[in-house]
C-alpha cells in the first residue's frame, strides 16, 4: 500500500508503521547515508498555529535529507490574512512543493487539505483532533527505551479531551497486543467519546482515574500532557483545570525503576524541573527521536517519485458536523462527508 498522505495513522498499515520506525533507527545510527536522499525536493511547512518542536523538526528533517523548505509559521504573514481559503492556499502551494506539512487550529483541516492537494500532505496537528507524527515519535521512543510496543500499561495524564497527541497515541497503540491504558484526568478533560468508542470496538482494556499518585506505581509508561490554555473558551475555565496533576520527584519515588516518562512538550507546570534529572525522564530525548521519525516518514512518502495526485472529493451526506471547531464550519465549500456515521473530517457526531 502506497503512503500518499498522512492524515491519521489509523489508515496506515501496521507493517508500514513498523517499516517507518525501523528506518528511523537506521537514520539515527547512520545519518550521513541519508544526507542527500531528498536532493532538489521542496517541503512546504504551513503552520496556522504556533509550534516550536514540530515545525523545527520537520524543517530540520528535510534539510538533513538534503532538501529545502518554504512556508510560513504565522498565517498573518501569508494571504490567509487577506481571506484566502484553505483550498486555494493548498492548491497554490501544491504548485511549488513536493510535500506539505501542515498544522491548523481547526479539527479536520488536514483531511480537507489532502482533498485538494496535488502533493502529499502530512498532518502536523489539526486542532484538538490528531497528531500522527507525534505518535510516530512516541512509538520510536518506546522502541528505543522500552524495547517493545506491546504488553505495556500506559498512563495518560492531564488534558485528554483536547490532547490530540493522546488521541493519536491511543488509536495506534490499541493495535498492539496486551496494551492497557489508565486515563488520568478530571471529568471535564476526559477523552472524547469517539476515542472511548474506538477502544471499545478494538477490545482495548482501559480504566479512568482521578489520581496520578495512586496509579503511578503500576505504569510502564507515563504520558504527561499540559492543560492547553488555547483550547478553552475562557480563562476561568482554564484556571479551574490547570495545576491539578503535577509530576514531581516525590511521586516518581512510587514509580517502577524502569518506567519511562514521555511528554509531547511544551510543558507548563505539570512536570517539575527536578524530574528532568531522573534517568526515567525521556521527554527531551523524545524530541530528538522525533527528528529521525519525521526523516523516515518523509522518505517513505516521497518514495513514489514525482507522481502528482488529482482528487475530486464528492459529498455523500447532507448532515452537518456537530463539532463547532470542525473545519467544515469555516470552509463552507467543503463537501459533507460521513464515515461510519461520523463526520469524515473530525470524527464527531453528525446532526
């Protein structure tokens, strides 16, 4: 199966994911061998939302592969500020680049971009929906630090409602045998229903918990997330949730000696600085692993050469998405699509 876009890892075969991770390891151990692999190739990084690690790692990945980078890191510095639609931006950029990495604040934006792009699109995060390349980073980190992707008890702590990295990680790790999830959050920030439905459908064992301290001792992996101020409707709502879960050295004393702490970063106050010196803290190493994972992904997507895509999406429903943060509420020309009874863009309920 050709990997033409990466919108959601759910649509990528497990064998292909493992091939990407295997190559990431090869690149990490012998980077000079791959240093000219993308000669004369151009990546466009379109970041409608602030980013440090993801944007810089994509750009560094392409440059280290011998390619070049164009794009923007603030939509106000582009024609988007003049009212240009996502469709027009993507269609135009498709003429200049061989591959596009896009982050957008609207959920389902990556799916919409892939519909109109003539070159491959990589989802670098779409609102609070998904972040598949962070998941590749997480998987590569687990392989390098735990030696396996199965038989793990994984605690996910913090913002599980808006945490797109959490959603992507759960969906992908559910493929591997005997993984269990401990969902540690406040009731207001628990995982969305579509993620619970996904776990139920795949027979994945999980439990919900309200205390990090009581659960940390049984975990093989602790995936911490920040409470995302930008996802809340008001400062008051944010203030009620921030600071509820904090990982510190005292809690780490209760954890297994080989437990690994991951975090997609940036952190705010959810991990104290004294944890950084603990050998089980993997989050800064994790960001380095992301470089190699993205280098491998770029090579896998571009292996099909210069073949251009030509897609004409067709609507298959008249229903509207019930998620007001869905891209369909802002880009009104998009065809209405239903997949398995849910919005084809953001997986939310249809009305």
